[in-house]
C-alpha cells in the first residue's frame, strides 16, 4: 500500500512539474503568437485543457473568440502534443 501511495505521489509530482513547464513555455510564446492583441489579453490559466484569458473590453472578447482556433493551433505547436483544447475569456470577478 505504501509503495502504491508513493508511486501515486511521484506521478502527481511529475504531472505538476510538466504543467509548470508548459505554463512557462506558454508565457514565453504568448506575446509572439497573440501579436498586438496581447496588450488587450492576459493569460489567466489553463484548466482541463482550456486556456482562460482575461480581456480588456467586450471588443477584445469578440476578437479572442474569432481568433481562438488559429491561436490555439499556433500555441499548441510549441508542445509535443496538443495541450490546449479551447480558449475562453475569463469571467469577470
């Protein structure tokens, strides 16, 4: 039982480390791929493959929705497998 728990912990740590590495890569390439619109969009996080983006205005939200598919493809090319399955604006808090 302890060995199984230890294995589970190691697997979780490995997954957490991979997520940190992916986020670091994402932050590095965000402005390059988002272009001039990056000043209207800010990375908020990734949950279950969905990239959440803070937007500065309703117009920026609409632009994000229009460009989501091509932006998702552009960002995924930096990873071994497609990590980002969707892009959505963050809800206002």
